[in-house]
């Protein structure tokens, strides 16, 4: 029982029932089921708990996984759903190049007459002309298409 001295996991009967139902019924991500099984194995409310090494071997996970699930359970204030769910990040890893101003300039460019020799704008043609405009960053044709689709703009 030395594994439970630092971060004991004590589940209420409702939490335990929720985790047991999650691991046996329905379709859930494998990582969520794995973390739920670790929490159930670490639960001290049902009696003595095995060492983390034994739990890890029985569940087929690493000892580090068992430690991290116990740590996350303690860090989330013993919130079971926050422990087994995915951690949501605050911001995307790379900020978007597209701002409202750039969207407006792109739509304004798409509203103009197409160049000589072209009957209408295409995404690739817009991509070439965006590269020539100084105040719009170079954008890929798929990015231009997403911006136009988001604004329900149809190239005709």
C-alpha cells in the first residue's frame, strides 16, 4: 500500500458506478477507458490496493501512466470526468494568419473582375493574386477556400 500514501484515490459509489459503466458499455476512446480502469484499480474505498507496479502490469500500462492518472485525479480536485477526459488546451499551438481584416480583403479581391483571359476567379487564381498583394500574407488555395466557404461566398 505504499503507492497510496502520496495521492490516495477515494471514489464515491456514484463515481465508481459511472467508471464501471464507462468501461463495460458503449463506445468510448481507448485512452479514456484505460484511465477509468486505472482509477478503479487505485480506489481505496473498496479495501486494500495493490502497488502501482502490480496495477500497471495487470492493466497493461506503464507505472508512469498509473502515477499520472493518480496525480491528475488529485490536481483536478477529485473530479472523475476531468481525470479520464482529454485535457482541453486554451489556445491553438499556432495562431491563425487569418484575421477579420484579411478575410475582408480576400473577399473584396474575390468580388473584383477576374484578370484578362479568365471568365471567373478560381481558388488557384486567387492564390496567385494574393501573393501579389502586399497587405495580405501568402495563403494556400485551400485556406482561401475555407475562408470563402466560412462566409458562404461562392466564386461565380
